[in-house]
């Protein structure tokens, strides 16, 4: 398999938002379940959990940013729409529900979005590209 064409950060972020591989754009690349991750991209063989310090921390931070953004947006919209009679407890219940939905529901997306940022900050090394190509070839031959 030939190497995927290099793309910019916006394209990689969009790929991440749709839970695709930031490197090749492969669909459903890394997740075998909602919380279960495969070691490599099913399409290009890229070992996405790279040997870089802080990858997990970055993915967790991305989840916190996404959840916090959704909470702030929901709270802001709720206050603007209902002002001056802001229904405090219903709004808290709605904001709490949004936090749970985005925090848990956005778990895989936080990893793939963070991967896009990570690949942009630390482009793939030639060894990683060769390793990915070898695994992609092995997967192709196994089918
Ligand atoms: Zn890939």
C-alpha cells in the first residue's frame, strides 16, 4: 500500500471528529468498541498510540476541553434563552446531562482528535511510516 498523502491540520481535525485515522482517513480506524481500542489503524497500519510521552494525557485533556466547551455552550444558551427567569435546577440537570453525554459519548472522538493534533505536532518518523506500511501489507496479505 502506498503512503497516504500528507494533509493539513484542518483536514486531520475533521478526520478526528468523524473518528477516522488522522494519517490516512481510514474509517473506524482505531476502535473495536466504544472504549476498546485496536493497536493499529485497520487501513494504513499506523501504530496510533505512539511512544511519545503524554499521549494519554493529551487525549484526556481533549475530552475535558470538548466536555467543558459543550457545558459552557449549553449553559450560555440556556441563560440567554430564558433570561431573566433562568430556571436554575432544570438548567443544571440539562447541563449535567450534556456533560455526561459528551464526556462518555465523546471518548473515542477525543482520542482521534488528539491524534490529529499529535501527528501535526510530531509528524510521523520514517521508521513509523515503514512500520505502518509493513503492517498494512501484512493485513492485506492475511485477507
Ligand atoms: Zn490510518
